[in-house]
């Protein structure tokens, strides 16, 4: 789980990290309805929904579908498996620490004074 680990971060405000200045990339991934169905319970739905909306990727339903339709599964597939953040800043809402994403890889390392 990507969350802030800086010692100055207030307890309970280190997750989720806000994504700013994002450059997105759309990937091609083979759709597998069974895989997406098994993935759904493992998602933090509220965070996925909020992030997808803020990035302009998709508007997901308010609640995770209990009996998802094919269209629901395809939308979740698009958001979770075909959308990649290529470049961005992940910003902690608690302490403001910035974690950069470069070439799709988040840098979560902290300086010695931040540990």
C-alpha cells in the first residue's frame, strides 16, 4: 500500500496519497472477467473511485458492484489494469511530502532526517 512514512506525517493522514501533475498512459491488457471479479474485493474502492475521477479516467459507481455486469467489469479493467501513471507527484495530505513517479515507478525513499 502506498502511503506516507515520513516521521512528520500526522497519524491517520498518510493514506491515500493525492496524485498531482499526472501524465497517464493507456495500455492494452487482455480482458479477463474472472480475474477482474477476483480483483474487486481487494481494491480500496473509495480511493480507486476518487482517483479515477480526479484523473479523468472514469466515473465509477459510488459503491462497489455486488453483482457486476460485463460493462462494470470492463470499466474496472480499464481503470485498474489499462491505465498507467507514467509521470506524477504523489503528495501526502498529512505532511505535504512529495513522492515522485518517473517512468511509472514511484520513488518512496525518504531522506535520513525524514525517517
